[in-house]
C-alpha cells in the first residue's frame, strides 16, 4: 500500500504509527523480511510483539536490523498506544545503533530517538493520523555529531464499505523532498486481502496480498522502482485471541 498506513490501527502500528496500537485487542507476534532491488547487503529483518493491557491501552516492541557484516543498522523500540473516546495517542522510544566493520574502518555509533503519534476517528468511516519520528532531533554519539533524520507524516484512511480501505498520506523526511503516498486494500472474502499503492519521490508502484488463516496471517508484497528494479517484502504473524467470559 506504498506505506500509506499512518491512520490505520493494527499490530503493525508498532512500526508504522504507535498510536494505532490502541485499537488492537489481541496479543500477537510477527516477523518480516525485506530485500531491496536484488543487491547483496540491502536487506532488513524485523520482529515485533504486541500486548494489550486493557481495552484502551496496548504496548508493543520492535526490533529491526538492516545491512550485513560490513555495514548494519540496529533499532530496538518499546512504546504504547492509549485510546480516549475517539482519539488515540502513542509514544515510543528507540535505541538506534550503526556499525561499520570494514578492513580500513571500524566504528560504532548510538542514538536515542523518540517518536509520537495520534489517530482521530472523524466519523464511522474516516480516520486521520499523524506521526513524528525523532521528536527531540537526537543525533549519534561520537565526534561526528550526525543527527538522525526527523520524519513527519500525516494522512487519512477512508472505509466506504466493509472490506475496502482507501489511504493517502504526506511524508516529509528532513533529508529528502516531500513524498505523497496512496494505497488501497480490498478484501473480496474475509480471509483474503488484495493491496496496491503508489508513491512519489522516489516514484514507486506497490502490489501485495495477504491471507488470514485462523490465528496465522501471511503477507507478501513487491514494489518497483523505474531504475533500480524490484523489492520483496514478506511477513508472517500469529495472534493470541483473548478469551471472552461467559455470563
């Protein structure tokens, strides 16, 4: 869906917009693998866990590692989303580390990044979401003083009918031009999800599908870049459904 998901609420909100966790009712685990444009060393492995505390508060953690032995980035984050009436708010703290292990250079830099987000239910079908990564504009340790990028995102999710999501958002990374993203998800049957999306700066096209089988969810997606080619994304998730009390 071109990552146009800032106003959605699901288990993946732990990495997309932490405020979206407030709408999650079941504990779950998921793991993802992303490979970019067929280049060696450009891959991300991710793991996430979501744990509801009560009907209005849900916590989560995420671990992501990008790169290979020569250069890699590791991010570990914990956060929570809380819902009050039609407003969901969330905050997450991330520990970020980059490491270079080349024959002529070896270094390691660390940083803390705080992110905050919110989702407002404007009507029964329309949601608005906003998210900011690196609120404090933190930087890496060491003499270089390189700052982490600050990323701002805002967008809408519209659900005109059951099983159809239409999403759009704007994203601004301090190091790059503003990007527009739009995505669509359609469920022809309750267990099958078809997805597509487009994005600008850079221009990419996105396609994917998901399948839900009882407690398991499997998602696969690809996106294309006119010069660099194809990227592949795979996620598997398991949900621990809560037991309901019988009166």
